[in-house]
C-alpha cells in the first residue's frame, strides 16, 4: 500500500525556500503507477494522511525546550537554521521570502508535522499489511534539541517511539540508504538497543566533513555512530551493493545476538539522492546508476521479505527533476506483489 496526500504536493518555493526538492518525486511516480496495467482495478494507494501528531509525540524524542520553540515565537528562526536559509553573514541562502505565497510560520503545521504523521501512519500500515510506502518523510538529520539538514524534527524516531509507547512494537530497525549519514537518528537512538540503526552513506561531505565538525565542536552529535555504519568513499560505487548485502546480514546477526530475535518492524529511509542524476551538490561523491538504484531497493526488499519482516518505506532525500525515476522503477516492480 502506498500512502500519499495532495497536501504533500505543496512546493517549497511556496514558502520562499529554493532547495531543489521537486513535487515531481511524488506526482510523476503516482502518474507512472496509475498507467500500469498490473495495478488496474487494485486498491494500491491511500490518498489522505489521517494520523495526527501532538506535542507529546515530539517530546518523546526531542528536548521539551526545543519543542517549545517550535510551537512558539522562535519557530521561524528554527526553520531558517534547519533549512540553512541564512548564511554565516546573515544573508539569505536559497531563500527568497519576497517570492513566498505562504508565511514561513505555516510551514511547520502544513509540511513538517504532516510528514511526521505520514511516517507514523505508514508504520501502522506496515504492521497491518506487511509492507507500506510513504511518498514523504525521512527527516533523519533532526537532532534532540535542533534541526539540521532540511530536517526540523526526526519523524523516523518519533513514529517508532509512538508505536513503542502504545505497545504495538518493542524492537525496530532503521535502515538508512540515503546518501547522507542518518546522524540525527543515530544520536537519538544511541544507547537504546530497542531501535537498531544502520546507515550506508557518503564517507565525505556533510554532515561528516571537517568543517561541520569544527563548527559543532567536540560533542558534535553527527559523529555519534549508528549501530552499523558503512562509509562509501568517492569512486567506490561498484562496491555499494555487496556492502549493503553484507551489512544487512551483519545487522541481522547483531539483532539475534542482542535480543535473540528479529525486530517487529523495519523502517527504511529510501533516499534517492545516491542517484547519479541527483541535483544536490552535497551528494556528488556518490553516483549510483539507475540500474544500481533499482538493485539497491530490490536487494533490501528481498532481504526483508525473506525474513518475513514488516517494512515501512519513506522516500527521504532526492533532489531535482530525475529522482522520481528511482521510486517509479522500484514500485513498478514490487507493488503488484504486495497487494492483498
């Protein structure tokens, strides 16, 4: 089942934010799937996010004082910081408020919390149906007391903590194949074996570059390791798939050693930004082909299916006009077989 919502189609530019996140990563995927004969007459999508998110859900994961700022007069400053819309000299960066159709203060309710709700609902669907995909979510750079990297909060950990608090799950994995390290996720879950974190990512560049490390000091939470990290150096794309396969097996053994069983749910951060046609400059050291991206996702799906693990997928990072191709090819392959 695919979860989507027309409200997710709102352009970042509507708020004056000029980050190259295109709504085509949703709309073109849905158009592609609608034209497939294999899906004709089948109920393959939900068109509305019905989940709601309150402050308590955020405070299970984030600092209460930070949540206060998000719900108070400091919200706009937090958005400007998390989305890197102001540079070190105080000038606008990828931000043109004069072009905005909506106030930046509206962004939190209309976009950020909607993605949190969608990820949470997708996890519920995965527990019910065994597999679900959300056309949003993946804010893995959200830290305990601040937002970074286009992530104001961490929807992944919020969703899992919500289900744990309700007693629906005990153990979970977060498997992150976005180009950037899932640093917020690693930091938030450090020391808690109930959520095991696995990230395969660029070894160089944000958030692991020396400049970022210096800016954040010795206690830089971006340096907190995941339970399993696989760093990809530039030029090592040919090793990616074998490393991912080995990492999944290692994660399985880690879970068995710690808990004697596999998790109740796996949350997959299915970023499209390792794709060679991604347009975000910070992803330039990872250049997987479209064929490699398809094999990445199929490899993941085969592994999780073989283990009979319910999996919730979120589309996470992906920038520019071509990233929709990554999701479309994968969903075309797997979605018909997931419907029951």
